[in-house]
């Protein structure tokens, strides 16, 4: 299952940081899409979640990365055409994201 993460344009430096953080996470396949519009800055981070271990690794890594940010940018994650926004990095918003990703992974497995 392919997941795309993005942030508002003004927060693109945060997305580059997230991309670099996730690249160091074992078990995750991560790529970044950049455009000339933003002078090569990452606009979308793509993450492949092939199983529940990868999904858990992504959520744990996202939680840890957000914990290092003094200002937490809103992150929008898109999976199977559904967008979930994590507005603040709160445990509640991350739980909503994890639940949606698990449901999407279960749907892909069927």
C-alpha cells in the first residue's frame, strides 16, 4: 500500500526533514517527489507499507519525529484516495491516522 504525506507549502522544510527521518527507519521504503515550483524541495513523501510491521514503524517514526519539533506542522496523509490530516501531532490525531491506515491495509489484503 502506497501512502503519500504532504504539508502546506509554507512548511516544506518540515517535509524534507520528515523524509530524511523516515529514510533512516528500518523496514520503510520511502521516496520524495519534488518539483521545479519549489526549487527541488520535497512536496510529497511516498511511503510503502507492505505489512503491519511497516505500518507500525511509520506511525512510531512519525510520532518520534513530531516529538522533536517545537512547532508541529499539520501533515496530511493520503491512502487509497482518503486524506487524513494530523493537525497537531497529538496522540488522538495519530491514533485516528493509525486506525485509518490499518483499515486501508486490511482492505488491500482482501
